[in-house]
């Protein structure tokens, strides 16, 4: 996803200034919050190293790591 970084300067009018002015608009990218993790999968009786987002890690804790990895196609179902 893309967006912009907006540079501003000045003091807000309600704080007694003359207002905030935009001085620059620069493009940026929003990157996923990726983490490499070595996780124990009880169904396989081994560790699996995966690179996943923080949101995916929470989902795996909620729904079960084995089920999430199978649905993602990382490992094959037994």
C-alpha cells in the first residue's frame, strides 16, 4: 500500500499561532509487520521456521498453528 508523508511547520491557530503550513509531500510505502519465528507444531512434533506478520501470529495462536499453516499452503496436511 502506498501513501504520503506530509511535512508541516507552524503553530496551530488555537494555540496562538498563524496556522500550520504544509512544506512537503513525499511518497512512502506501508510495509507488512513481518517477523521470522521458529514455532513448535505439536501435530508434526517438530519446529517450523516461518516468516509471518504480527496479525498472522495472533491468528495462529487463536485458531491453531497447524490449521493456519495448512490453509496457507506452508505445510501439507497429513
